[in-house]
């Protein structure tokens, strides 16, 4: 956190923060001004009744990873809109979200997140728009 109490994303601070990210076992792997990679461990708490990754868990991972990229320069951003496509059911022990910038607008950036299973199959494709509060 900076002197104003605002959370500043960075690899170390993201992996130390509690709450939603910690509870869901999200781990920031790499973060630059151009992309973000975040992993998540699949536990019994992240599965739906059919034994596959819950859609909300996968969306949360995508939103958290894209949000980290949106805030990489210290600005505050919130999700404005999103669209998710579930391509395959997700099983295994770990998933990876890879975020790239589609448009880096002054007030509204657009990101694309691909979620891969532990075998390297792309299982979800998500687009997210954010709105900068400052």
C-alpha cells in the first residue's frame, strides 16, 4: 500500500495480499506494463458439484489478473464490463491466466484473458473493460 492506503499491484505485494486472491489461491507469476500471468491452484473449494472448476472461480481469476495489469502503473481501476466464453470443462490441479492488452485507452482499457489448464489447453477466453477512477 502507498501512503494513501491504496493497494499498488506488484508481484510481491499481490502474493502477500489477503482476501479474495488468497482464499482462491491465486498467485501472480509475472506482471509488466504489457501483460500479466497469474496461476491458481484448484482445490475442493474451487470446484462445482460436477468436480470441475467453478465458472465463478475462473472468472474471478481472469478479473483479478486483468485488474492487476490495469493497475500496474498505480492507477485505480474497476471492472466496467466483461464477456466470458467457457470452451472446455477445467479439471486438474492448476490453471493459468494470461492477460494481454487489446486497447490501452486513457479512461477505459480493454484486456483479453486466456485461461489454460495444466495440460496447456485453452479452456476460457474472457474480455474485460475497466474504468480508471483516477
